[in-house]
C-alpha cells in the first residue's frame, strides 16, 4: 500500500521529457481535432478566465510539473505568477523554458491555439513573452505539509490557485487527497478562486521509468472534496477519454475541470 513517503520516493525517477511525450503531443494534443483532450482543457480554462470574475495580484500554480499550458489564459489576469513543484527536475525544466533555452518543449502550438480561442488576433510570441515576464519565481511545494509553500507564501496570501494533475497523483488515498486540498486551500484569500484539472478513474501513469500511483476519483468524489474544503463550485466539466486517446501510458477514463471559489466565511 502506498504512503506519502513511498510516493515521494517513486517520484525521484520521474522523467519530465517522457511525461511530456506521453501526454502533450498528438493524439492527446491534436489542435486539428476539436475532440482532442488538450484543446478541451484549454477551452475550459479560457472560458473561466473570460468570466471577468477572476483576477488580482498573485496567482500560484500548485504542482506545475514540466508544463505551462494551464497558465496560458489565467496569467494575463494577474500582476505576478509563481510556479511550484516538488521535484527539482521539473522546476529546472520550467526555468529553462522561461529562459528560452534551446531544446525545451515547444509550447508554441498551445499558445497559438489559446490566442485563437481568446480572439485577440495578436502574434503568439507576444503572449509567450508576457508569460515569461510575469513569472516571478519557481519554488518548491509540498502539498502534504500544513504550509505547502513554507515561508515563501503563507495562509490567505494568494488570489487564485491553479493545479493540474497534482493532488490525486501525489496522494496515497482519498483521505490524503482531501487533506492536501485543505492544505493548499488555506493559502487562498477568502473569496479566492481555484482552477483545477485532474484525472477521473485513473490508478497509474508513466513518466519514463517511473510508474506513479493515482487516487481514483469520480466526479462525485471530486465535487464532495471541494465542497468539504470550503469551496462553492462555479463550473464543473468532465471529459470522457475516447479509445483513440487511451494508451499504455496510463489508465485514465477521463478528465475533470473545476472552477471553485473559496467561501468568504
């Protein structure tokens, strides 16, 4: 049976490049196919960010991993963006992209797609440059600690949280998932927003030599966890993974998107 410690040990063999190849190229990231899962995720995020209700000084991404797609609409609404991850290999992968180093993953097609969704008609390179400029730091996080960001950022200091495929993939069971959700929720200001993407009914995924266990969540379990953590769910969407996108890199049945707002009481 997995524990928080064994999960942490398993992540030491996490390969960021393998993870990106498994999940962020076609068929899962096919921008010519409106039914592909990555365009679906980008649409969910763009719709929430177009509501006019999300914004402020500081947005923090919990468990950024080696990806930036989850930031492409939301970052525009904040003066400062902080990225976080438990693994130094992921933090360094992100730093290399932020510095524009050669050989990093090409997020250009993602940025172009989001520019089209948002309908601003701007060169995608301008959006990429703004994102790189808006990120103030890339720091460690441990979702299982009462203060996940340590002394960097304390309770009630963050306007909006973003998190993608983190909590369920780093917790040994549903109880630990809910506790981790509570830990990061304390970082939010009352009335703050949370944009979350995660896996539905998944038990494992691969990232190179690493085989990582995942808490198998249903829509109902996810909604209950959010409500129990003190959120009002503003939008919740589910995507059923078609057979064409079910590969041997994981056993996920689907993806969820949640826009939740922390209660003010």
